[in-house]
């Protein structure tokens, strides 16, 4: 998938655990884990906003577009 989720990188930079982020953004651990592993099919802007606020970052710090190789 060409969208890479770097949530774990930002959490490490901010020294924040999944449990702590889950409490701050009021999202279940399982849903946050799905997002963190890149298995989510979509993300709400309100969720992205809450994560960015909790981690003091920009959406581009969490989401990255990487073009797939075309053979």
C-alpha cells in the first residue's frame, strides 16, 4: 500500500505508549493498534486531529505517501 503510517515513530519520539495515546485520543487500544500497524482502511479527520494534538505533530509526520514500483 502506498500510504505508510509512521505512528509508532512519532510515539517513540514523544516517548508515549499506546495506552497513554489511547487515553488521550479516546480511542480503543485495538483500533489504535490497527492504525499503528497500517492495517486501517480509513481514518477520520477528527481522529487524526486528536492524534496530532496529543503528539504535537502534523499529519505528514504520521502519514507518508510512497509511490509503488510499477513493473
